C-alpha cells in the first residue's frame, strides 16, 4: 500500500476516515480481530453526527473530540 499525501481514505468496512494508507492498514487490524472473534457489525459504535462507525467506544470518543467538537 502506498501512502497518499493529501486527502482522506475511508475504510470500506466501517466508513471511518483515515488520513493515509498506513493508518488504514493499522485500522484494518481491528476488523481482522473482530472477524476472528465473530463480532457482528451491529455491535459497532456509530457517530450520531455523521454516521461513521467505529469498532471501539474509545475510537468513537476520539472521533467526536477531533471531528465534531468546536
């Protein structure tokens, strides 16, 4: 995977926005762990402002702090 210098890359599994290919690669490890544990998509945490989904509540909290707190 090559890193893109600008723009946003969206995860095709949950829609979370990441800044580069390296972040996407690290993020995909979460989904690999979820598949290994048989975790259903419904247990993910969705942002009430934009609908992006996160695997862990702390990811959602971080998203709220960085994307929606102004």
